[in-house]
């Protein structure tokens, strides 16, 4: 499975903005918790607050 940056943000946004735990996202999406942790860490802080 390959996701674009925008698709990754759609998943990570649920954690960053809606406070959904990464473990819950991992179960719902089938993406490993470790991968979600990497994506979150790779998301610049400015993008976290400016994207909608």
C-alpha cells in the first residue's frame, strides 16, 4: 500500500486534531502503529496547525 503525503495527513490528522489514539487508528486502518508514529514525527509542527 502506498499513500501520498495528503493521504497520510488525512490519517494523522485524526490523531493530531481529533486526539484519536494511534493504536485505535492502526486497528481501524490496518496501518501499523510504528508506521503511524513515523508519519506523525515526520509531520512538521507548522503543518499540524495550519492544515484543514
